[in-house]
């Protein structure tokens, strides 16, 4: 169980991941995938928008980490499919 929330913003996620990684905004969630070529797999994380600071700019709205996969997926399509089952 996590005793704290990991928060970030969409703007910070864009800085954290490289241009070949993917992010999908779906309703109140952001799904982020990252390919690892040497490990031959794909990481995925799900963030949810929270209105903690009452920002009107989507890039500055708070995001809370909801879930991330523990094992790498074979490809980003499988990772995104898994993420959609979680939201």
C-alpha cells in the first residue's frame, strides 16, 4: 500500500519521457507508454487528473499516479490494452 501520492503534471511528463514514447489522454486519465529496446518490452503508467491546484490549463493540471505495470509488455499496444482495463 502506498502512503503517499505521486503527483506531476502533463507538462512534466512531456519532459520526463522522450519523443518516441506515447501518451494518450482519455477522459480524466493519461496513459503513458515507454519502450525499452534492450529489455525488449514496454512500460505503462496510468495517471488521473486531480484538481488540486485548480488550474485551468491542461498542461498544468495535477496528475496522480494511479497504477503502473510491474512487468514489461511485449509491445505498446498490449500495454495500452492493459491500461484500458484498469480505468
